[in-house]
């Protein structure tokens, strides 16, 4: 009797996405070099976090890499390594590279359930949201406006579960909230670093001065227990005096 294999089940992963800025602007030789540098930086970073080949599943996106990392890897270790090792690796690579070969990276760290299909590809809404953060304007602007060569964004669950608790090596005050529109509604995340021009909150509007009450007549000041004009009649006790006279 032939049995039908059970369908794959979604499993929890840490989702790491890393993309190369302005990759398509380079020629074939430069793209080949950038890919080699990207792979080296990611491999060395994950090894520094204790993530060996048995704990990760990689998907090659050309100018980007997707890493699905086993949930047994502490997220605090992974995030603190992303905050320190990637910038150090970029400085080491770029200080010896020509201007045309400089590599700048934007990265997203998220968590969620991902199903691995029969082609070995990850499928799931949590993964889709991570890609939206990677391609969103807030993260692109953060890297574009940064003097560094790296911009990192974490998803809302990563911030709520890890960042806000101010673990060693993960300073919560270095993250700020950003929001972006997606086809499934607003999507919020947290960027590492100082707010950029495009992600900083708008300045509060200047307070509006209260409207000046209309005067009832030139040189006259109506005062009383219920002063006012109703149906063209003055109601209440009224005292006539000059506007500047406040006895």
C-alpha cells in the first residue's frame, strides 16, 4: 500500500535577511566580487554567533541572502553579534577596496514560523513581512543617510521579546520605531541607530493663538453677571466703562 507523505509543517526560525545596496549598478566583475564579500561577511558573522551549517538554511537571492536559523540559537547572541561583527567585517573589507567595490548592507532580523516546501524554499507570512521590511523605504533611507556602511532593522516581535529588555550588548535606547505601509496594512519595526530625516517624528505644530472675542462696540466694555447679546438684546447686569478701565 502506498502511503501519502505528511505535508511539511511550519517551524519556528530566526529570520535573517541581508541585502547589498546598489548591486545592480555594478558591472559583472564588481557584482561577482560583492557576492563573494557578502558571503564571507555573513558566514563569519554567523560562526561568531555559534551558528554552524547544521543550524541554518540559506537561500541565495543574487544581491541578497536569506538565512533561516534554528530557533535553538539564542536570539540575544545572534542580535548582539549582528550589532558588532557585521560593522567590523565591513570596515575590514572596505578599507582595502576601491571606491567601485565598496559594499554597503542593510539587514533585517525577524522571527516567525516558516514552512519549507518541496523545493526547499521557505514559505510563510512571517517571512513575507520580513522581506517587506528589507525592501521598505525606512530601512533604505537609513542606509542611504548613514555615514556607516550598514543599517539594521528588527521586527516588532524581536524588539518586544529581546531589545526592550536591554540585554548586554543590545542597548534598547539605540533603537527607534518606524512604520511603513504594506498591502496588508501598516507594518512597524525598529531601526538601530539615530533617527534619520525620513524616520524622525514630525515636529509638533505651533500652538494656535485663541481667537480674540469680538468687541461689542468702539470704546465700550460690557460687564455683568451674564453679559452677552442674545436676540439683539443685552442680558445681565451691565456696567459701561472704558476697555482699559478694570475697577
